[in-house]
C-alpha cells in the first residue's frame, strides 16, 4: 500500500482511482470534494505533513501559468509570480515521488520542460487536452487505451462560471493509469 496525497484536487477522481487499487489516498484543496471521500479542505501548505506520503500528484491552479492565457500575462504579474512560487513549492516538498500536472504553461521556460505530455485519447477518452507532467522519481505514464474521435471539447467550452472547474477535472482513464502504473512502481521500489 502506498500513501498518496492528491494536492489541489476537488473532484476526487485521482484520489478514488488510488483508493480503488487498495492504496491510502487523501485529496486536499481549498474547495470541498465533489465525491465523498478522504479529503482535507484547506491550503496544502498549511494542512499537510508531507513526510507521511510516498507519492504526491499535484494539480496547481493554472489560471496564471497556462499559455492559453498569455495575452493577459502582462496584467497579472503579481498573480503569476505567486502561481510560479506555488508550483515550485510543490515540486520541492519532501516527498520522494512527485507528479505536477498542468497544461502547456510558462513553467516550461521558468522551471524546465515537462517530462511528459499526454492526451486523454491515449487513455480511453476520445478528446484532446494536452496535459504536462513534471515528474520526480517516477516513470512516464504508458498509454493504456488509444481511441479515435479526438474532439477538442475542453478547448471549445463556452464561457460560464463553472468553465474553469469543468476544464480542470482529470479524466478517469488517466487517473486509473496513474493508480495502476505508479502504485505498482512505488510498491516494487520500496520493498525491503
């Protein structure tokens, strides 16, 4: 059993994928969870003792980092600086295995290029949504179910108060691949 922290996740999708594989998983976010489960409401920097965890998968807010919002970067320098600092805080927490997930963003320049870029259609969802992983001591995620019908649904979402929330959820196929592949990898590499 691996102890997993899912940082900045309100949906519970990744947390529950690990739980289904028999691991201890907790999510932490400023928002309540959408699914009943092991969830802490609050700032991960204040609420979590990182030394309890073997793996952290973090989804820091991308509003001020994603290149899709580059035209507004000039007007949000302070917010972007804080977002970069939070991203860097997460990548440097004292947990051996880390994945930081974000879309194509300025972190490729500010920090380093992502270790992997995946698409939902590689994991059973007929959609496109480039997702970057910055990995620490983890292997790249292997494709599990390549499908056709690659719709750009997330990009085409119309304006709404819930748009950011709807765009930020992890696809179940990706969450299942993380739980299966990284859960096994960490178990195999921590046996004594």
